[in-house]
C-alpha cells in the first residue's frame, strides 16, 4: 500500500537555538516527507543561516520562504507554507518542538485506511521528560479511546465526541504539531485564521472536527519544549482568543443535532473565562467576552447583569485598592 505524501511546514521567528533539533527530528523519520518548508517571519537572529547550513544534511528537499514583514504569530507563515506545499498531507512543526521517529509512518498509514477522515491526532509529550508520559491525563486518553472504534493500529473518534471535548477541554491536541491534516481540507476552509496570534490551532482543529471524524494514533507523536519564549506562555492572549474561538465554534456546531447543548457548554466556559479576566482587572477583555455570549444564546438581560457586576467590581477595586487576582487563564506572560 502506497502512503500519501507529507509536506512539513515549520514557521519560525528567531528560532536559531532550537530549529536544528526540529529539522533533524524530521530527517530521522522512518517514512520521510516529500519536502520541508521553513517559513521565516522576519527573524533578526541567525535562524536562516542555521537552516541553510542543514540543507546538505536533509534527505528531502528543504525550502526556505521569507515573509516581507513580521506577522506577529504563526498563522500567516503556516498559510504561506501550506499554500506552497505539494503533499497530500500537511504536518506543522513548531520551531522548538521535535517529532518522534515513527509518527509519520503511523499517521500516513491510518490516513490511507480512512480516506474519508480529514485529520489525525496523537498525544503530546514533554521534551526532557524521561518518563515518556503524554501531556494528556491518563483518564482523558482512556476516555478518548473508549469513545472511538479501533481500526488496525488507530482509533476512529466520532466527530460529535470531538466537538464536545474541544468545548470542554480546549485544545487537547496541544498545538499544530499535535495533529496532521489533508491539504484539501485547508483549501476548503481557505486557510488558518490569521487574525489569531495564539489560538489558530484551536480554531482550525474545531473546523476540522465539524467536517469529519478524527483519527487517533494513541502514542506520543511529538515532544513540546517548554520555555519562556513560548507563545502559549502569554496566558491572557491564549485564553482571550480561546474564548472567542469557543463562541465561533459553537456557532458552526449548531447545525448538528446536539448544537444547542454544545452552545450551552461554550457559554459556560466563556462565562468562566470572562469572570477570571474581571478578577484580574482586565475589564476590556471581560466586557468583550460577556457581550459575545449573545452569539451562543445568552439573553441581553443576563449579559447586562454581568456587565453591571463588572462595573461595580471595577469601582470597588479603584476605591479600595484591590489587587488583581490572577488565575491560570489570566496570569501575565512576565509572571510565568
């Protein structure tokens, strides 16, 4: 059985410390991609020199594309790279992460066996963790497999279950490197949403889950390197955008039989995120999220009550010198 070709896209910005490891993890795959495309977002370090120096080591064509101006996030470089790609399947690798050696062979085989599925995902590990445990909890992994149907070495997970889990858990695939997708799906969607700096992966994964069942390869497929320069360290940005994406996702999910229930889940999650922003005294973000709840069925009366409570809290905070109360949703990037 011939396997579908994979194009690897690596968006990069000032990634000279890590990108050699990322590239070599692609070079060492048991099933090699047909190409690697590095898209540079106007780096100011020697990232491009590092990549150029590895071209002779690459077992497949390695292309470099340079954006004319910095885009502020990974979505624009990803779109540029995918548009130029020739593979049937697309795999996106962050500049500071690495793939496990056999993941391309495993995932490409499952795509061949399930041609109607638009995407596949797998577990994420942590770079440097000798225990080799997924970032996802054991209970989550067990429940995900139980919700699906085993087919050879993979599980087919029903789209309704995936949609529900996305609204409850958020981006459980842990970023673009945690899933692979067909280029034809990206073309139908017309790309990743470039207005998002931190939650483009969640938005695109939710769209895919609205289109088809997903393929789960229940093994660690890539290792996340966690450090202070990760975009996801900016918790305020991540969760504000996630709140907006959850509302948008619930709106497109409404065409399904369980759409009203999904909208209620999304509203509950976003209400909680907005409350955390209020407590952190990020009042503009909280107000935007409260008002956007109207799009998933919140009544104008309930929205105005939430806004009024926030205004009272704002006045009291100013009068009595209340300090911001941070949560996992709202901790500033510099405090992590």
